């Protein structure tokens, strides 16, 4: 699978951008269909997928609500303009996010005990939960039993058909070349 390398990228950037941006686009634009003004909880937001998610959410006009594991990672996110940043090492993020009114979408990659349940507790009625984790994920039946109002998506880019990945790669390359 090939796509032209946008001239604005270094080789290092061009090598790392496709996986995270294909993942984020599939999660936020397709599975969750994020709309302007919606609040999106991005777990582990200082990682590659999280940082890409911040860029896509800004482009979509959505509000990023983020978790990160260390004070330095939370500081990084604040320096990027994210105002709602809480810890991701335990479920203590629930209190502040619930007090702020919750979120419309969860982009989850956390596997520690209580994280999915905590995320569901701040997900607004009729919200969307997109799981990109590889272990300790909830089965669709378990999610439906816990929150039947939630649209639940399991997404793994490495299992997408080649034709879908090729199309997504072209989209990412075009977006980067256009400065998006």
C-alpha cells in the first residue's frame, strides 16, 4: 500500500503518521461520527493516537477531554490547549468529568480495572464508545447489558480489509498535504 509522501513531512513523520491517523479517522469520523461541539474523552491522550485525536477533534470542532498518566504528560496536553485534563492511572477521573456534565464519545485504550466502567459512568445517554484496546476489552453483549443506550464499536486497524486501509491512507496523505 502506497500513498504519496506529503512534502511537508519528514521521513520520520511520514512513517509514523499513517497508523495513528487511520486509527483516529476510523474511530472519530466513522465509528463515532463526532459532530461539532461534542465532548470526546480521549484516554492516554499524550500518546500517538491521542495526539492525532486532538488534531482531528480540533478540525471537527469538537471538545477534547483528556486523560494522561503522569504530571508531565498532563502538562503537555494543557500546553497544547486542552483545558480538561485528568489522570489516567485510576478511575479518579470520573468525579471531575461527571461534575462537568460528562462526554458524548469515549475513545478508549485503557485496560486497568474499573476504567471502562468509569468511562461509561461519564458517557452521556445515547453516547458512543469506541474501543481500540487489544486486551481486557468488553464483549458487545456485556456492553449492551451495562448500557443498552450506548453505541459500542471495537476497532482494530490491523484487521481492516486492505482496500479500506488503502483508501484511508490516501485520505490521510491528502489531509496532511492540505494542512489538516
